[in-house]
């Protein structure tokens, strides 16, 4: 039987790997920008 693991725990473990963290941070910045644009568009309509 597979052991259940919380996503936050999994992510914390993955972020210990430098290559993963660099990629994650870059993609997270893109997502933050996209969300900010969507929020701005919703406010103006």
C-alpha cells in the first residue's frame, strides 16, 4: 500500500534540490504575473 503524503510536504522536499528550486521559482514568478493580470482585468470590466 502506498504511503499518503501531503502535497506541501512533497513540495518542501523537492525544493531542497537546487535545480528544482530554480525552475520552480521561475515558473512561480510567471504564474504570479498572470494572476496579477487577470485580477487587473476583472477589476476594470
